[in-house]
């Protein structure tokens, strides 16, 4: 049987917070020894991350610990953003196995790092096995890395979130056991007798007509439908009566279909990227990922009401999938561009999850990017929430 419990603490004293969060998790799980623990902690605790992990290891009686730094945490008790906080999930099971790992030196590694990871872990044996990742988003070559995992383990879904920080560090932290690293990816392969359901929700929704990319190079879009991309973007700014391009860059984004042959953005089948820059002289936009001539993209807008509706639909669909076989715990990877900055108040996403799964132990954090499966592989998302539910 799988037992799970979650604990959290906002105590500013790192070791006291670590003890309180771990003990609370153990009490909620009703266990004396854990087999595995997930730990997320905000940056005010960064100077004592190693000692924090040692204290959690002693309290939970396991060295099988993984997690990362975070701008904020997400648990069954509530969201905490931009404040000292530690969240702990503990698991004990005679059937589910969580195999932890840490791969260093992500920078410029891409597919090589994925192959190194694949060699470290046993091959997945069940169709329900899945991989959970916490990479250093600042150094991860997401495309080659995720493509490499698909080649090594075809059909095995990958979920996770990019480690984050509050802007004071300029790097993020990943950990495995009591070892703390940067420029790394950690996580766990979940295998054995388990059930899982995965869903994702997006905060940005298409506006206007789909646009054909008629001229592009790398991440630079020169023309959309034969017109300068910059001209179309500034036209949108004027239409919405925005004061400047900086304001527009926080509101408008680019949407890409998972399948580049699609001619429009279908709900649940697209990903979002930032507009990183504009060039009035060249008439171009700089996108957050490579763009191919001949594909269709759309401008999207971050919309709290549509985001709330999409979240409720996603969690409702997962509740139907899990009917008759309820999950034992959930892990939610929530973009830093969601939460209070999207809704104007905390706990909106959490309240939706609790409405559908009122007693479910939940842990998660606010990420720099989210990882979730697509029909053809895995994708690095922005402005999304990825919810993974796990049961016996």
C-alpha cells in the first residue's frame, strides 16, 4: 500500500522549518520511516540547504531525497510566494519505487546529458512508469535534452519543473540526498505497481487569427503572412490601447501548436513562448524558441478568467480518469507567471484541485518552466500548470 503525507513550514529558521515540515509530513502519512521524500525550499534558506537536507533525512529516516530551490511552494495547506518556506512530501510503499538521481554539468550538454541520465537508471518496465525532473532551467538545453530522453525511453512520460529563485542568486539549486548542486538536473524514476494521470493547463489563450510564418531564421520572426512581424505586434498594442511595448511584453505571448503541421491552436495542444525582443528596423520579433517558415503561430494573451476555467476543466478531466481508483498524492508544477501575479490573490489553482480532490496530499513549487508530455514526446512549457496524480 502507498502512504503519502505533506508538510510545510514558513519558519524563518531553516533547521526548525525543516524539522517541522518533515515531522508534519510523517505524521500525515502515518509512518515511522519514509522510502522517499520530495523537498522544495525557497531562496531565504539557500545558505543552509545542505544542513536542511540532513535534518530532513534524519527526521524521515531516508536519504532518498530530491528537490530544488523555488520562488514559492505549493502544498495542500496553501501557496507561499517570495517568503521563507519549506515543503516536504514523504512516501512509503511496498510496490512503488522512486529511484533518485543527480546529473551535473548541464551547460551545453543537451542530448549528452539525457544519455548520461538514461545510463544511470534502470529501464522502465511498465506503461505506468514515469520520470520526474527538476533541472536548472538557466543552463538546460531543453530541446536536445528532452528529445534525448524520448530516444532513450520512448513512450515514458516526463513531468517536472525548472528550479527557480527570487532574482538574488542568478543561479538555481538542485539536490539529491544531502548533496546540493547547480547547473544540474535531479529527480526520480517512478516505477513498480502504480497508477498515474497527468494533465496540464495554460494561462495564455489565442487572440486573433492564426498567422503563417513566411520568413524566419532561428528564433527571429521577420514576416507573418507576408507582413513585418513587428508591424503586426505594434498593431496589437494599439488595438489594446497599451501604453508601451514593455507593458505589451508582459501581456502578449506567442502560441505554437505541438504539431507544426496544424493550422490553428487547439485547446490543450499548444505551448507558449515569450517575445524576448523587437527590432523596428528589421521589422522582426525575437521568440523564446526556434520558429520554422511555413508553420502557423498565434498571438496569445494571459487571461486570469480563461486560465481559471482551463484549470477547472483540466482537473475535472483528471477526476474522471481517476474515478474508481483515487490517487494517493499529487505533484503540481506551477509557473511563476501564474499564482498571485496572474489571479491577484493566492490559492486559486489549489482551491480548484481541493474541490475535485479534497483530501489529496499535494506538493509543488513555482517554476521557471514546466515539463509535461505531448502526443509526440515531451515539452518545456511556459505559463502552465502541470499536475501529476499518483496512486496504487
